[in-house]
């Protein structure tokens, strides 16, 4: 009966696109839909570098890629109940100690790990990634552990952690809040060198202070958000999953059959196909918007220029980010749908130099000009708004 009701509501949403019908589908399909929120820690602009001092007086300088991984750890921690700032500090201490905030492959033990985005190749037994987690210890598969978002979720653990109830994450350690932060990190990592973690506590605290900003109080601010330069540009759909169907420019509107200007590029793909952020950036809109249907807007800086990317026609439950979130190029931010003014599942992509609200250009040509990378379906991390099992 539920399947029939969902099907009927979905058809109604495709034909008419009202927000009320679409929200009903989202709530029925995913009861956790209302629980997704930006979190108690909001990551602001990521600097190009950060210098801090360890407890033993060593100077540490972190680059933007390392700080981007730190931002992932902070964002995920801010969205997991019970973690808050103390838990994030512990996670940052662990990642600084284990990998120096680098996503490390281990091709000697797992050759396939080198096929995933990484910051270098390590050879520490069979450990992988930011927290040097071991597949053989049950932390996850190689593909999962080469995902920074997954590793952060696994480190925090708890009932929503992907590894629950074992191996234990931070939230699974009884009384972790009363432990010294270094002891808490050791309780998760179970390292042969338990005294190393305390050394990085001042660095972790400096990172958290530098990267976070107060949560919005409502109404929005008047200042423009500063977005750091992106590290790369990627194609927004997995390789081999899409077909170009309607280019930028004048066309016959498929619904009104009148001549109209099409401000985006359409890529047909199966319903539910992952949508990736085309570049590092900050989400400025995520929700249902009239003819757009489910719409995500991300602000980027590319080649020194402010650029906004628009991703349209997702189902409400296929949106996996919230306003204010920091995302990285290739991060899984949503799923292909057919909401709003749409005749079938596809991604309507727009690129707007100058930022949100500025005129659109040919996004397909822009991706070509930027040398956008292709991504295979298993090589992208999912946005951390889906911790509870669904999108917003």
C-alpha cells in the first residue's frame, strides 16, 4: 500500500511539481528527513595555510588540502549528536598524529587504494586514510576508508556510525568526556604509541578556531561569504552514467512547446544517480524552489573568479547538503531526480560567473575549458548531511 501511495505522489510531483506533494514523498520515504541540519559547528572560509605550535614547541604548517580534510572532520562532528567541540578536537588530534591530516593510500597492501583520490602513499602495515584505519580490523572496505567523510563518521562512531557497535568510535567509549583528550584519542586508535596524541592538542584547537564561525542566527548577514580558491574542477555526474540531452541556448520548450532560452545544460541520468559538486565551495541554497524543483547552489572561486553552480530537479529527499556547509570538488551533494518543471530524471546544471543571481553561461563548455575531471561512481564522498540515513 505504501509503495502504491509513494508511486502516486511521485507521479503527481512530476506532473505538477508542488512543494507540498514533494515534501510528502520525502517524509514518507525517509522519516529522518526533518532531522538534517547544518550542525553546531559551521565551517567558514578555508585559508591557504595555517601555522600552529605543538605542545613540545614544534612549529607545524598545514596547507589548504590538509585544512580541507580538517573541515570535513569538523563538519561531520558538528552534525553528530554528542560530539560538539571537545569531540572534534580529539578527532583532529588523532588525524594530525596518524596522518598529518592527509588521505593516505597504501598500495603495498591494497593496490586499489591508489585509484582513489589521495595525498600520498604510506606503508604502515595495512592502514589507510586520515585516521589510519585498517580494513582487517573491521573499520570498513578499502573504498569506504578512502573516503574522508566515511573515516570521520567511523571515528566518531555512536549509533549512527557506519562501524557501530564495533570497532568502537569515540561515542562508544564510556566516559570519554572525562578522559584527557589524548587518552580519548588513544581509546579509539589503540596505538602502540599512546602518548603521541596530546602533543597535537594545541594545533587541533588552533584549527578549530580558525576554520569555524558562529552558526547563522536567521535572517542572513549583509557581508559576502569569502570562498577560497578551489583545488580542482570535476564533472558533476559519474563517468558513464549520463547522456547530454538539452544544451545551453535557444530551444523548443519540452512542456510549453514554445521557443525559450535554456540557461543550463541538461544531462539525463537514472533517478538517484549521485550529483557531485563541480568545485570546492560553500552551499548558499539547498531546498525546493518552484520550477527548479530541488535546487542546490554552491559558490566557488575558480581562477580567482567568483562562480556559482546550480544543480536542479532533485527530489527533496535527494538533497544531501544544507546552507552554510563547506563542500569539496567531487563531493556527493545530491541525487538526480525529476522535480519541478521536468519531463524525466536529469541534472540541469548552470554556471554563473560573478556568483548567485548573475547571468548563466554554457556550463558544458565551461567544464571543458576548466579541464574538469571525470569521477567514477565509487570515488566520491557523500555529504555528511546524510548521517541519519537520508537527505533533507
